[in-house]
C-alpha cells in the first residue's frame, strides 16, 4: 500500500486535473452553442439555393456550365481520372476520437478512389490532419491552419475558388470533402460529400409525379444567367457548411471528452480517498501499537 504522503500528492494532482477538464467542458459548452447557431443559420440559405437550382436545372442548360459537367465528359475517358479530396480536421486535440475518425474516413475515400485508377490530390484544413499525413509522408497539395473553429464565408470562398477554377478548366473530374456532419452534440459522424460536379437536388414529387410549382416564375435575366451566378454561390455554401458543421462537431466532441475525463477524475478521487483513509488508519494503528509496546517495555 502506498504511503499517505504519496497518496495525498496524487489526490492533489487529480484534483487539479479535474479542475482543468471541468473548465474545458464549460468552455466547449459555451462555444458549442454559438457554433450550433451558425450551423442552423446556414441551413435555410443552402436549402433555398438548392430549391432554386432544382427549378432552373435542365439537361440543355447543364451542357453549358462546367460546374455541372459529370465525370467522363472531359475527353479523358469514362469515370473519375483526377480527383481532389479536402479533409477538414481541428487544430487542437483533447476531443476524443474526433480527428482519428475523420482521418480514417479520408484514408478510406482515398483508397476507394485509387482503386478506380484515379489520380488523387490531398488538400488539408487543420493541424491534426496535416500532422498525420506528413508523418505518413503523403504528398499534400495544399494546407490551411488559419481557419480555426470560427470559419467565415471568406474562408469558404478561398477554399472553393481555386478548386472550382481547376474543375472548370478540366484539370479535375471530382472534388470530395470529408467533414464531421453535425446531427447533435453526441452524433457527429465523419461524412464524405461530393461537391463537384454539382448534382442538382431532385424536384419534389407528389404521387410519383413532379409537383408543379404553385407560382409561375418570371425569370429576369434568363435562367442561364441566373445559374451562372448561383452555381458558384452554391459550391461556396457547401464548403461553408462543411466548415461550420465540423467546428460545431469539434466542440461537441471536446465537451463529451472533457465530461468523461471529469467523471473519471471523480471516480479516481473516490478510490484514492478511500485508499488514503485506510493507509492513515493503518499508520495510526501501528503508532498506537508501538506506544503500547513501549509502555509495556518500561513497566517490565
């Protein structure tokens, strides 16, 4: 059994660690609320964009826009021949298996693309993903560590613009994004989303037939000019949603991890306190026995 002095030192150490994890849990809870508000705020705009594009889309118009070009229409044969994968991770740890799950999903997607004989290039956001793929000596096409947990529309535009230009020029056949989809604070599954080429959302159907719009739209300017403006906005919004959902998922994962650490610290303190009490009791019993033995020796 450890000595009481050593046990007291361990108890103080666990108490200090518990204070840190509890503070980090509270901070993550506060940040999670703001990040969740950004996720909820981005959804109506994305939904409205998707509905407008679905209304305007037609096969005839699709042939005029490079962002709608499906794999196999680049003159390099059928299927995806050159793809870009963007992985979004966090800059900090202490969030459980959050980053490990994202990296595992990115590796799975890379292997899947390589099995299709596609040349893949890797774009990374976040220190954790960069550190891992540098360790594995994988070529990295671009990397960003300045976005953090408060992404903006400008950050999304900076990520989207060069990839859209290369896709429009035919240098890329597909662009995938691996991010953490924010369903709730405890449900943040790693998700792969194909952003380019743009796949128009299906129109709402009623009874197996396309539901006719209640309003007859007057398009001014033409549908072609409207799509020319909306498609880049739609792609940028997809990048923005991936960023804000990953940020919210990071805070949710960190809050859960810190709560588990705090609870584990409480359990450890209970065990250490009991062990300390037993050790102290044994020490007192031994001291009493020595005093009684010494007194008996003096009498003899």
